[in-house]
């Protein structure tokens, strides 16, 4: 019968499923079984590159089509120009950097929807030469990331081969490195226009299949309303940069080196002789052989661990000096020595924001990464003093208060949690009151501290063992704390179980704004992988929703801040850093607080705390 007749398999459909489940090696094995190789189906792209610039004709074409493909062309790390093309066409035009002025009206026209692959670096280059690109129609890298967040920043060559069966050939000289701080071209052969042209053709052809994949995952709304508008905003933030007081930073670096020298001398005295404090191997020898301290934990390779958690459990005067040394050394290497070379001639440092780094949707930052500056230490505060507002300007920092716990209350619909937030109670104090059965006003600082650890630990799937370690109590007492919590907040337990069960059924979790995170770990045969998948299933909808909310707030704020001569500079998790004229600070504070608190409607109020000052340290809450 027809049912048993061999038919050709739907290679594209199977590949799409495997991609969603991150079965990369399994796909290669499947092709091998079928007698194919992963690159066998790819065919080369033929492209025709025109070098005669007709800006009027390009403008005319751009107005008549759904979008205009743009691809940067690099030569020795410098922007040599752009390739422009119409989607689905093999004909492309090279516009040299010298001809950008003629193309500027097209690029800056909000009705012209530009299409690119990881287009943000090009937008930033355009800002550097005075062109503010208004219309972004599609970004194939961003779309592919939303289709499968586990892949992070997708490579165009990989996408072309997998989705289109097209081979791009060798990358244009310096292209990948240019996107990553520049490249060198020693053969003086000029830009590879054909390579850039092939990329432009592939980008245009990828739009339709990626739209189809986004629609199949209900991801178009998130893509069009959140991620795509954010690209331009991030380009502006990168272009703006943040001021750095280099003289202060140099002085602070000298002070750190002096303190490190003192600590190193004390550590050597404790150890009975000199050794390289930065050498893990030598430190192990000193701690566990010379000093005979107990081995508390081992690394996966079986060596004694020397991480901070282990050091804190060792009873020896060397420990506090080692921990202090490590913190100061990290600050020196990361925020003094590494930061100073990044400061531009105008006294500002211009980092990069990555939309495609975290499966939860959170942004990451680099060069510098302000997200990792210690919050509570005096040294961390001192580093923040180095980041300064411009002359006549001030910083405004707006911070969502306990946004993840508010999202938990909204999603779980737990009555006690909802009530605490609606009444404006200190959520950790309110939790402690219920867990430890004491009146709200009688909660001790230690009880509140424990409740805070429970509240945030639950967001990351922490169990009794982890809680016991964090609170330095025995496992039985930790289990009692958790049982008491769930008896007071029963809908939180129901939510936690329900979200994991749903993810096991569907294979993914969803945020409030529709972001999916696929979790193949939930069906793994490995117990630890399944446990990790369950923790991710608990956290992804909450952390992802928080990320989506602050992104939406950035979009809602961007244009309105410009009207007040202010601009966003940095996003740090739940915070936004804005620079505003000093005479506009009050207006910016009012606008920012109002906008961020109204960005979405939850069953509990969103609260935003705002502070201002001339340095980043002045804005600490």
C-alpha cells in the first residue's frame, strides 16, 4: 500500500526540528547514515557586482521594494563602503565610502527598510560619519537567534548552508575580525567585493524562510516590536559611550597596586615564603601541602579547589588576605589596566551590547562590562567614581525594584505574594514574617536576610541543599525553611511545578511578551542535564520577562529622552543609565520613572527607584 512506499524525506523540515532542539552533532550523523555530508547540498552563489553608483536609481528602487539589503565591505579593518541589493536579486551595487554622502538620504529615510545580518555594527559606523539610519526592516542574525536562542549569534555562512543550501565561499578579507575590533590587510589587494556581494544575496534570500520560522514559533511580534527597534537604540548607545576620568583611574590603579603589594607580602608571610599568588597550581601547593589545610572540594579533574567558596571555609589567617587580593587584582586588571586603553580621545569609552548572547533575552556588554563591577565593596564604589558625566551634564540611573519577584507574583497569582506587593511591603520582610511566623515589625535582620536568599534562590531553582550552603545552616533546617515558605505561598509551588510540566510537554518556556526558550535538556537521558533543564525552565520565563520589559522601556523612552536633550548610555540588568543636561534632570527623572512603571500592566505595581549624580558612584541606591 501507499503507506509503505519509500518517499524522499523532508530534509529542510527535519533540519528545522533538529536546530530547534540543538541536535547539531546528531544532524551530521544523520547525513552520514544517508551517505551525505553536511556541506554536500551547498552550491555557490553567482553574483554580479556593479560599481557605478546611481544614488537616484537606488532611491527609486528602495521606494518600490519591501526592503534594501545592505552589507558592509571592509578593507584592512576599515569600512570601505557598502553593498546594496534588492532581496531575491543576484545583482548588487558597491557604494564606496567616498560615495556615502550621495546615498545618505536613502539610508536615513525612515520609509526605506534596511535588511542586514547583524546590522548594528554598520549602524554605528554610519553614525560615526553622520548618517542616522532610521528604518530597519530585517536582521537575519537576530531573526535566527530568536528562532533558536541556544545558537547565540548565528553565522551567515552557516545559515546560508543550512537554510538555503548556498555556499558563500571565503569570507571577505578582515570581515569577521572587523566586527570584532578590526583586521589587518597586508596584501594591499583591496576589498573583496564578490564575497560581500554573495553575503548580500544570501541575506536577501534568508528573509522569507526566517519569517516563516519566526511565525511558526509565534515570534514575529517580539521580533518586530522589541528586538528590531532595539538594534538602532543600542547602536546609538554604543556611539554615545560614557565619560571616564582617566587621571582618577590612573591614580586609583596606583593605589590598588600598592595595596596588592602589601597583601602579597602578608600572604607570603602566612605561607612561610614567596610564591606566585596568581598561580592556582602554586596556591594549591601552599594551602594543602605547605600549610596542610583540609581539601574541601575537588575540581572536575580531581585537583583540590581554590575557589572563593572553598577558601571561606578554611580556618587560616591567609584566607582573608587571599580573598582581598583576588578582588583587588580583578578590579585592577578588568577596570583599570584593561579600561584605560579603550578610552577614546574625547574621554569616552564606547563598549558593545550584545542582543544575541543569552538564551533568556538578557543583554550582555563588553569593553567595558559595567554589569560586573562589585556593588557592595568600597573598591567597587571607587571604580564607579571613574565613570563621569560630561560638562553641564548629570547621570540619571533608574532601577526596577525586585522586578523578577513581581513577575513571579503576577505569573503565579499567589495571593500572599500579590498582597505584599500591592500593600507596598518590603517583600523580604513580608516573606520572613510569614516563613518564621512573627509579626512584620518583629522580623530580625537575620530573618530578613534568610528570606531574601529564599526569594531569589527559588527564581533559580535552588533546593534545600543549595539553600543550606548559602545560609550556612544544615540541610534539615533549610528544608524546614522551604516547607514553611511553600505553605505560606502555595501558588508559587504550583507555578514551579506547572511551568516545568508544561515545558516538558512543549519543549520550551515562554515569557510574558512571547519569547521562547527551547529546553532539550528536559528530555535528556542524563539526570544532571534534566535537573539543569528544570532549573532553566523555572528561571527563563521570569528572567526573560524582566529582560523583555526593560527592552520595551528602552524603546518607549528613546525618542522622548531625545526631546529632553538626554540619551541612554548603558543598560545594566534591571537598570538604565541616562545622561541629561543638569537643568533637565528633574524632567528626565519624572519621564523615566513614569515610562518604566507603565511599560506593561501586571497584577502588581512595577516600582522604579531613580537617582542622579555627576559620577556613577553618586547614583548608587
